[in-house]
């Protein structure tokens, strides 16, 4: 269960876990909403899923749910509206201490060979504080979180196919090229790039979608010429290790 929590006040603070984003800030109340599961896997044989939204706060919370397509272009995540899913209901009000079920259904056929990726976005609808002026939301805080949704291809043979290469960027910086030429997404956790005893890059979660290349820049002020780099990660294809032998010449 992923939870997003806000504690409000003129000098209030808020806590949001990974993938939750604070959108507005607010006056005196507290609210928590949770979402499970933390990812959705669909296929032609299993085209539906259920999300459970909970409210651990002391006031009702109204939430909107939207499916968005997910691509990675030039190493950056891009989302766009999509009609590939039916979301029912698309907006809910969850009472304090209550929960609400939302059903997700695939309305388009899966691709024959390549997995498709989406994000399911749950966004709190801000409401005016009691006594606020008409048309004003006061300093209300609203939260949003999103989770991945993957649609498996018709073919069951596809897998992620990761590869790691050391190269220079067009600007001359040293970077690691992470390629996934497989038919399924690559999900790296506990991902680290080291040189000697130094950890240069750490990522809790790093996703590379099918057919995508992403790059990670290495901090040039800590590199030692000629010393190999090591990559270690857990992944959805098992533990991964790679050694990249040398910094490429200009």
C-alpha cells in the first residue's frame, strides 16, 4: 500500500513517499490516502485490474483517477492522455477511515510482440476550506501519486535485454549508456555505479522501457582515468553485474 499524507497549517509540514507529489498547501486539517497495488499488470488473458483507495485521515477526500500513456524519449519520461483504458469510477469520494474500489479495464488489444507502458495517476481534488472566500481554495494542499501499468504482448517469449556501455556525451562528459533492446521493460533496483571504493551513482528504482536507451552522467571531478567502473543492480531478470573497462578517449 502506498500512502500520501498531508499535515496542514500556516507553517505546516507535509510528508509524501516516492511517486507522490505535493500540488497545493493548506490550512488546518490532516489527510492520508493510500493506493494499492503499486503496479498493475494486464494482458489479453487478464484485461482487468482493481485498485483500492483508502483514506486514513479525518476528513473525506475526493480523488480523480486517470490512465496516461508512458514513453521515454531522449531519456526523459513523457506521459499523455490515452483512451486505451476504462476507469470506473473515474472520480471517488472516500470517507474518513474508508476505502473505495476502482476498476481498470483494457479496451484495446495488446501489441503482438512488445509490452506497452502506462501510468495510473490518482490526484486529490482540492476543496475550499470552511469559511474561505468564494472562488478561493485558501492554502489547501492536494496530493497526487502514480503507479506503472504494463500490458503484456500476445507473444510470451519477450524479455528485457539490458546492456551497459561507457561513452562520452556530445558535450564530452562521461556517461553510462543503458539500453534495453528487449520486448519487456527493464526495472533496476539497488542500482549503483562504482569506481574503486567510490560510489558514483545510486538509484533506488530505474526503469528502461522496451527499445529505449537511457544515459547516466558520471561526476567528472571524482573519476580516475584507466580505472574500471562496476555496475551492480537487482532487476526483473535477476541480479546484474557489469564491468566497464576504461574511460573512452575524446
